C-alpha cells in the first residue's frame, strides 16, 4: 500500500495501527489473567474497540466540514445518535 502524502491521514493511520496491538494485548491479558485483572482488561479492550471507530467518525466529520458539509453533517448526526443511545443506556440501566 502506498504511503499517503497527506500528514493528517498519516497521523490517523499511525493511531489506528497502534491500537491493533493494544487490543490484542488486552485480549490476551483478559484471556489468561485470573479474576479482576481479566475483567478490567476485557472491559478496557471493549472500550477501545468502541471508541476507535467513533473517534474516526469524529475526525472525519471535522475534516469534511471544510470539503463537503453534507457528509460532515451526516457524521455529526451519527455521533449525536451514538451519544443519545449511550445516555439512554446509562439512564435506563
């Protein structure tokens, strides 16, 4: 795969590439560690897996505001729906 000349894209790619081994390590710890460390590693792994795509949508929404506001507003709407669903889940818990 060719390396992007866009520095913003390279930064995002670097962040996403660093998260893969983090999730893998957390998964191994959750699998092998006993008791509380296993639970903490498992929940942390799930949080990273959820936050990563949401963070990317936020990054893209901010970036798209300059180039194509229609896509940006769609992304902001998606983030708003995710926020509303999270708040509802916390309240109804």
